[in-house]
C-alpha cells in the first residue's frame, strides 16, 4: 500500500484499493482511476506520476511513498458506497496534459479532495 505525504513529509492519506483514505482508514476522501485522482468534485483533480501527486495546474500536493508497515483493512460497505458515490458523480474523466512544476500548492491535498 501507499501513503501520501505533504510538503513537510507528514502523512496525510493512504491509498488502498484505488481509494484515497484518511489516516484512520475510515473515510474515503477520493478515488484513483488509472493515474488520475478524483474527490468530491465531478472532474479530475490531478494525476499521480513519478511518485508525486500533481494538480491539473502542475502544482504538487503530495509525495507518494510505499508503506511497508501499512495494514490492509477489510473494506466496509459504507466505504465502498462512498467510493461508488464519487465514481458515479464523475462527469469528466479525462485531463489535459500536466506540466509538472517544483511548486507546492498553497492548499493541501485534502482541501482539493473535499
């Protein structure tokens, strides 16, 4: 499994079963389809490539690292429903080409997902 770190190297989320989960692994914050990530909005928020989460504008919102200590949990029905709600509300699932920058977003990943 993977963990998403902020600019300070602090854990902000986990990725499990193509779902972006909060640190407690209780709440679904977003989903991944391929390398694109989505939140509560109905369009692509950004992409993950080169172990980095980029917004559409190229700003960085997280670093993705392998987490050997991560414990895979059995997903709950409510979590699957939350992921399904995000998926079914997506209206635009393609994204323009992202030109990566070294600039971090002023707003954290969780702001963009919610």
